[in-house]
C-alpha cells in the first residue's frame, strides 16, 4: 500500500508542473472584441501591440542576420573569382611562354635542315 501511495505521489508531482504550464497565457494575437470593459479591451490591445512589436523586432533581426551572411558569402565569392582570374592570367602567360619556346624550337629544327 505504501509503494502504491509513493508511486501515485510521484506521478502527481510529475503532472502538477505540466498543469501549471498549460494555464499560462500564450503570447500571440488575441481577439479583443470579446472583452466587455474598456480596461480589459485596452489591456488586450496593448498585449497585441507588444506581441507584434516583439515579432517585428525578431523578424528584423533575422533579416539583418541573413543579409549580413549573404553579404559575407558574396564577398568571399568575389575574392575567389579575383583569385581565379589571377591564376588564369598566370596560366595564360605560362602557355604563351611555352608556345613561344615551342615555336623557337620548331624554327631551330627547321633551319639546319634547310642549309
């Protein structure tokens, strides 16, 4: 009997915090026309305004964070493009030098045969 009482007490202690949590007001937009007194209606409207301000602030901060992240990615891409362009210019110069050397070698091989 005491084991059953202890178990039911433990279950009760586990359920009580959940019951208290469900009784709390969830922030969000409320329909204030149901309120009869102007004090309660004003409080309801103010709650809606506060909620909308916080939601707008959160959305603004998130948009700014995303904009900054996109800007950083764009700058990194621009740096990578500049590095690749420089590398490509170097490769073109190297190719031009190799082609010039190949043409010199070809001309050098043709001259002794022509003599």
